[in-house]
C-alpha cells in the first residue's frame, strides 16, 4: 500500500513531477501498483529521473546490534530501493526510446 502527494512544478523548459511516496520498499507486491500509477500519471511520456530515498538505521550500543537488525537495514537501504528501480525500469525505457 502506498500513499502519495503530487506537486507539479512548471519551468520554461521542463515539467517536474515530485511524488512523495510513502511505502515500505520491502513490500515487493506494492511495487507493481506504484509502476502502474506512475505510468498513468506520466501519460505515456516515461520517467527520466528517480530519486529513490529509503532508509532505516538501528542505532544504539554496538553490543546490542543483532544480525536481524543488520539484515533489516540492508534490506531497506539497499535491496528495497534496487527492487523499486528495477520495477520502474519499464517506465524509464519509455522516456529514453522517445529521445533517441
């Protein structure tokens, strides 16, 4: 499940769509819905920039950090954003096929 806010910023040469997407990047099943939604928002123009900012940090004493904490950090900070970018690849290719 994802929640979003959309803001359009129009300059002389470019339309920027800023999407604040609140989602658990570990929820792989929700990624397809995000792609479908972004694709419909862009009306077939494709995506050319993605700022994929996800993060979690377990802080505390070194002695208290567990393997489970570290695996969650890795899954949220590395694997999740990679999976989001991977599933959005199709939306990127639409943009770049139109450019070249």
